């Protein structure tokens, strides 16, 4: 079977990155419980991803990357999400930004080439830092408190970002800020990590995805060049979503949490086959109730697989996809994934909630799918208003 990597290119001429991801996933999964327990960041996972060429998966072929689209990247993220969703989430944000760079007319060509080259050559991850203590998610509206002040020699950036996923390893921050102009503009500024005035505050002590390094990042009068301005516009001009960013974000988030659900399913199957209660005298797998619940799990995962693959394929083939469609994929897949793990817990009792078993970790991780933008309430309200013609 030929695996599609990008439109017009096949696995006959490209390394099998899916197989490389599957190989790495074994060691990622073996370390995931310890990173979860300690909240430590999995630096070694990213060394492995770099050596396997997986950090440049969505970097265009013209810049030395694999040039993969959403479908191929989602397959890789699903495999890694099953092994260690914290690692997969950091990687997904990096993938998203490189896909946007490759397709967006607003990205300065010099900067996108530079970041692409660095991603091919080593560990040079990027993520967008958008969320703030007062603002919350920009998707809910409002101006950021982070301010970029223009001087004759450069911008001076001050602000406080939270939930900065991957902060311990990022080389580049794409910072959402407003200018101090009389009529403020809002947008993205590219900031190298580690500049004077920048510090990471290790605040991330979360219920799930504990190894994602989603700490606070503080900018205190950080000096960046004038050409670090990536895309800064009047606030009203941001009302139209970036279709590339919105679509691949929902597909990739869906793939990661579907991977978590599949890890839970696999552990459950082993448990049902091996657990032989004295009162039953046979494995739990022989019970009709267990078979029925497992069948419901399989049905949810089958729906997830079809939604992720079809939607990603449509994106790669250039179909125009609405924000509403993207949001439905994320809502449906992440809720299906959570339901899968909840069903598994219903069959395992205390065993499923014991820290000696991975199911309780999968449950904590899968619940995080619901807090990613767009949140379920926003999606449902949007769909309802559309149906009502409002």
C-alpha cells in the first residue's frame, strides 16, 4: 500500500515517517508514566524526533522538510499521542505553525525560510503564545495586555503569557500582542527564546498532560528587531479566521486525544482477557456486558478514525472547509475519546483508577481535550446560531 505524504508525492520516494514514529512511540510510552508523575519535560523525546527527521515533517520540501500535509501529520500525531500525548501536543503546535508559514501570504519569506532551515537542521521548535491571565483565550475576544512599543531601533515587548505549551524547549515564540500606537494594532511578533528580559515561570502543575511544559512566560521590556513583526493588523481585521490554522489545529488536537483513547482501549482489552474473578471462574472478556461496552468503544473509535482521515484528506486536497466544520470534528472526536476512557473505567473499577495502571493517566489526559480552543460551548452556540440564521 502506498502512503500519501503530500499531493503528488508518495512513500516510494520518501522515508516512512509513520514507521519512524511507531518505533519512537515504544520508548515514549515507556517513559510517559514517570514524566507524568514528576511533571518533568521529555527532552529526550525531542532528540529522538529530531534524529528521525520528524521535527521537519510539515516543513516544505523546497526547504528540506518532508512537505507532509495534514493527513500524514495527523497519523504521526495519533501514534505519538497514544504513547505520550504531552510530547504529541508540543509537536502538533510546531507542525501547525510550519503549515501556516508555508501557506500564509502574511509570513515574511525571510523568516519562514530561516525557521524552516533550523527545523530541518536541529531542535528548533516554535509555538504561538496567545493566552493571558486576564484575557484568557483570544478566541473569546478582547485585546491582549502584552504590548509591543515601537522605537527607532526595534520593538520593546512586555507581557505575561500562560499555558505556553513546550516552553522548556521552544526556540521561537510567536507572541500575540498589541502595539502602543494611538490606534492599536494586534498581531504576532516572532521572539527568540532566551532574550534578556524573558523568563519562564514553572507554573504548570496540571491534572493531565503534565509533561507538556505549559508554563508561564514573562516578557519584561524585551528588545526584538523591527522586522520581527509577522502579521499585525487592526483588531477588526482579525475577525476572519485563518482557515489553515483553524483547520489543522482541530484535526491535530483530535488525532492526539483519539490516540489517548486508543491507548486506553488497548490496556482494557488486555485487562479483560487476563482478569479472572474467583466468582466468575473465567476472564471478564467472556461477559456479554464487557463485550457490549467494548463494542461501543470500537464504534466511537471507528467514527473518530473516519472523521480525522476524511477531514485531513479534504484539507490536503484543497477543499474549502468552514470553521464550523472544523469545530465539529474537534468536538465530536474529543468527546468520543473521553467517552471511550469513561467506558473503560466502568469495566475496571478500582483497577482503572489505581496509579499502578495507566488507565487513570489516560483519563486525566483525555479530559484535557475539552479545554482546547474551540471549547464545546462555543462550537454548539455557533452551530445553533447558524441553524437559526442569526
